[in-house]
C-alpha cells in the first residue's frame, strides 16, 4: 500500500493540471498596425468566445472624432485554410466581443492576424481573449 500512495498522489496532481479555460495576450503597438495571435483550439466539440481589448489615448485639448476603427481580421487554420473579414472596434470601449460560440472545424493552433489601417493616433496596442465554453453533458 505504501508503494501505491506516491503513484496515486502523482495521478491526482496530473488530473488537477488541466488546460485553462481562458487565454489572453496583448501586443503593444509599434505603429505598423499589424498584430498576430496564436490561439490553441484543441477541442472541436467545445465552443469559444473571442474578444479584443485595447486602449486609445484620447486627446485632452482638441476635438475627438474617433468613434470606431476597422480591424481586418484573417484566420488561418492549422491546415492552412484562410478566412477574412472586416469588423469595427468601438474606440470608447476597452473590451469588445468579436465572436461568440465559435466551434473550430479543425483542432490545433490557429493564427489570428489583425491589421488596423490606418492605426488610430494614441492606440496602445491590441489584445485578444479566447475563452473556452464548457461542454454540455
């Protein structure tokens, strides 16, 4: 029984080490307007919610006319297939939901590339939040 105890403890530790349900990454602006994120989507039976987050330094002593700015979003699947679209980020929001309930057609590492052109003055960078929703039983 004493020899079995360390093995059971090790199995308990391994069972507690599961993949986190949320991933976040922020890329600081370098002025190019190009941002790239690697998203691990290992489960084609789960759905995922994707949000962007950012901050724009707003002018203090001049008129502020920026309401939103375009994000050219390109998805690349693990097998190399592409999908692209343009969405608009509300300039007065720190976080904006991009897509909800995404079910990947392939498991693995997806690349999410975002181009912001023109990049708004005062943009600090762009972040992504990927949250896996629990699988219904």
